[in-house]
C-alpha cells in the first residue's frame, strides 16, 4: 500500500510539473484557474465546473438549468471574482452550458419472496462457510451470511433474466 501511495504521489507531482511547464508560456493563469477553482468559486464550485478555456473565454458546465440561468445573470460579478484571483484580468467572457452529473444507477430490488429455509445457503461454498465460521461475532456472521446469500440470489436472477431476454 505504501508503495502505491508513493507511486501515485510521484505521478501526481510529475503531472503537476508537466502541466505547469505547459502553461508557463503566458498561459499560467489557466493553470491557476484550474487548480484554484474550488477556492475561487467557493460553495458555487459544487454547482459548476470548467469545461473549456478558449482564449479569454471560459466555458462553464452547470449541473442544473436553474443554476445556469442564475449564473448567467451573475456573469459580470463572476468574471470580476475570477479575475481578482488571477493576474491582469485574463477572463473577458463566460459561457454556460448544461451538463449532467454522473449518478450511480439505482439497482432495483428483484422482488424475490422466499421463506428463510428457501433462502438459506443458496450458493455458499465450503470456503465461504469456513470464512464465516471464523467470525466470532454471531450477529456479524449472520448478517454477512444473509448478504452473501442475497448476492447469490441476485446473481442467479440476473442469469435467468438474460436467458429470458435472449429468447
């Protein structure tokens, strides 16, 4: 784990130095804007992200259409706030576009109803049983066993659903 942290840290530092060198040719303000975005925008940074920087125009992606309208109306104030934190007022224009936030898909319950005996030990292997037996806390052991059984049932149902759809 320590080796991974060191290599990730090294990669982060390498990437940071590479980006700094790339932006050194008169475009350092872009790097500063990207790296300090959350502190520049404050609580609004959770509502908007930088999509693109073209010349002196910053294109912002907004997660909600209501916020898009509000931010558009506040454009002069936002430009002033952004330029305050940067050198020599490089941002002249803000453009906005609606973007979506990645949301994890909600997994629906399969609707399986079964008695406790039907659901017991659906597909636990002997290795899984042995691993569960090593847990001293009986409540935790029972909860994990139920969880494993539920996973196995859902996996079996997914296989059945795929077969039905293939027909």
